[in-house]
C-alpha cells in the first residue's frame, strides 16, 4: 500500500519502522523541530530522525487547516494514512483524502481513556489491563469505530515507561495485521458506556501526597515514571521516585520505616528506583550510600 505516516514521539517510531519494511511509505508527517537540550537548538522529533535515517521524505507543517497543505496531502495519492501520536488535528479534508481514510493507533481499550495520556492514566487508575485499538479516524477525539483491538494485562510493578514500550511494539504488529486484512475487517462503533478521558499530565499531580493510601501512591510513582516523575522533598531537595511496590508497615504519612520503605496514609510503599537532582536514577542501596534520609519525607 501507499502509506502516509503521521507521528512524532518515540512511541511512533517502531510503527514507522514496521510500515517501511512492509509497505511504501510515500511521506512522513511529524511535528516541527523544537528547541531542546542545554543549547536550546532545534531538534527534530524522534519520528523525523528515523524517517531521515530511512531515506523517507518528511513534512512538518504547523497546521493542516489551509487549502494548500490539504492539497499537498491529497496529491500524495495515498491508499491509507496511519496516525500515531501525531499532535495535530486532522481536518475532514485530510481524513477523507486517502482511499481507505486515516487509521489511528491508540494505546487504550477504547472508549476508555480517549485523549492524550492513556498509558499514564491506566496505571494511575489501577486498571488491570489495557491494550491497543486500531481506529478509523473521524472528527471527534478518539471516537471513531474500531477495526482491531488487543488487550494486555498491566503488571503489578509495571511503569508507564515499560508499558509504553510494550504497547508501541504491539501497535506496530497490529497495524500491519490491519492493513493485511483491511477488506475483511468490520469497523465496530464504540459504545456510549464506559467513556473516560485521559487528560494530559499536569505538573501539579507529580508531588507525592504521603497521606494517600499506599496503593494510590504506588500507582502514582509507577504511572509517572519516567516522565514527568513523581517526586517528594528529602532534606529540602526534590527527589524523583521512579519505581515502587507495596510493602508491609505502618507509620505516620511520610515516615521512613527503613531503607526506602515509606509509610503512607494506610500501608507503605517500598521505592525501588530513585533519582536525586542532577544525578542518575539509582537502586536503593546506591541511592542511600552517603545520603542520610530524615525520619520523615515531605
């Protein structure tokens, strides 16, 4: 098939690689380069970098609402567009241009967790499973009919980073399966029941409230790892907590019960990966070497 690929972050890269091996990717659309790093020089998105490595043409319009941008898109003569975390709204003229329309790879079991942060939200909510949906795009936010779906359990100690990588690989596999059997698949409308929205993560959510139950603190730590990273104050220093598990113990909220085992409003969590400012993430034994914890964390 003649495929237009539209994506931006790391999550989208394995999908682009899979499509480039199996189909003719005629053009890649990605968000424009953004300032990054200490020098704040423009850095191409992970998708643009991979597309250039593969020798594929790249476009990064600021908007697709203009007639010229839409005409350029239509002129590609694509059979299908595959969209994965692209970051721009697609006008109806773009949605209608490819022969088979635009297909979106969404990292949740729709209609649960429509929107920007479905992986984070699934872990933070304590969902037992999540998955990938291949959806026929329409004007609404992740409202289109689903062509193919696959569920996967969320591990008890799994972080957003680990689940992100698993779902990315799953999405790459499922989109190839979808394109191979497109004529045989029947789009299933999403039910009205069970709709939830995965809003973007607000920085204010990242500070740990030790008065919350341990199960909620554990989900927050794992759900915000590695980015933006749940954090607390330790002796006046902001420390990110990047992995954890539930633990035995009781105490005042924030009380250090030994090692990196911390009391919560009920129960306790054991932090298994932590990061001080300006340093690498460390296991508890390395983190605590030469760094004395106070009796209670803020």
